[in-house]
C-alpha cells in the first residue's frame, strides 16, 4: 500500500498517487496524477515539475481526493476533468459520448491538408458524437459550411455545446445512418465518419476504462458490412460529383470495406495512421 506522507506537496502527491494507481492497475499511473493535479491547480502539466516543493492546501486536497478515487476505479481522465484536447480545440466530454482519439485527429488533419486550397466546401460528419470532427474543421476553416448528424439526442446536445464553447457554427441534426431522412442529394463536397467499428468478440481485448465507461453504441459494430454499406449508400447519394468520403476504420478490415465501394463509381484507397496501421479509407466519387 502506498505510504501516506506527513506533508502533502506537489512532489509527494505525484509519488504517492503514482504508487496508488499502480496498485490499482490504472493505465498510465504517473500521467494520470499529473493530469488530475494540474487540473486542480489550474496549471499546465509540465509546470508541475517547477513547483515540486509547493504545499497543497486543504481545499486543494479536498478537491483532488474524489478525483483520485474516481481514477482508481479506472474512470477515464477525460470524463473526470470534463474535457479533452483535440487538434486545435478543446472538447467537453461526459459519459454518453466517445472520448476523442488521436487517430481521429489524424483523420481531420488529412481532410484539412488535402482540401486546404478549396473554398466554400460543404462538409458532413456522420455520427458526430462529441462534435470533435466538425468543430475542429470549422475552427480551422470558418468559411466552410459544416454539418453533422447523430442518432443520439444526448450526443447532439454535447456536440452543440462544443460548437458554442469553441465559438464556431456547425449545423447539427438528428438522423439514423441506416434510415437517413434528412440527407440531400448531390449536396456535400466531403463526407467524414468515425463509425463504431469494434466487433463484439473483441470486447475481452479492451481496457477496463474503455469497456466499462464509454458508450457501447459508439464503440461496437455488429456488422462491418452493414455499417460501411450504409455509409457508402449515403455518400453515393449526397456527395457531389468528384466529392470525397473519408472514414476511420478497423485496421484489419480495410480490404473488406474496399469491396463495398464499386470501382465503377468510386476511386478508393486505404491510408495508414502514424503507427503504420491501415486506419483510414478514402473514396472519391467518379
């Protein structure tokens, strides 16, 4: 058991909580307490290394203790602090929406780089969740018209609040990927989606903090074929001529997804993420 110090300073808290989290088998124990302590002290995480001897007040300890307890139960740091960094914005998150991932940052970065010279684009994000994709795109390209859908009303509420928080305008509407009712034909230049793509038999491979805290609806996909067939159908209907679809996908299922995009209609390719995994699917409408 981690030994309790007689005087709580920044350093003693970092050391004690790291040991405590290790005992609880919490992922990234040192990083976890750095994140929480920096949040309570309202400083940058790296600033903690310049204030090792700073005593923690009783008020600060009272604020920190319940956060440490929540983390010891494997609750994700982003849900505890209520926000997550994503590319060029800060995204508020809470249980009910997927925590933004680094891979999705790479997807957005790809879209921005490949379309940086274009003006007045119309972008649609399908299954927006927290709204991280449309908010970050709109922040970078305020002249583009950005739209986003989700089947979850709660997710849409959070997504709308993130647009307001980052002072951008995104048009949100509730729609069902498998029975879309509000998608216009030949309207969008770019469609993007990070759909659920983890298959149910992979549950045992997931970390406890993902499996027990993040929404199953945003994680798991009963059928890769059904999911990406629906995305292909919407993209075929609503993309303009030479419009492009960008999808995040399971790194082992790129070939399976490619087969769903008829080469007489689509020019497609699979792209790797920074870890050299086949993570993104791109298809241009002929």
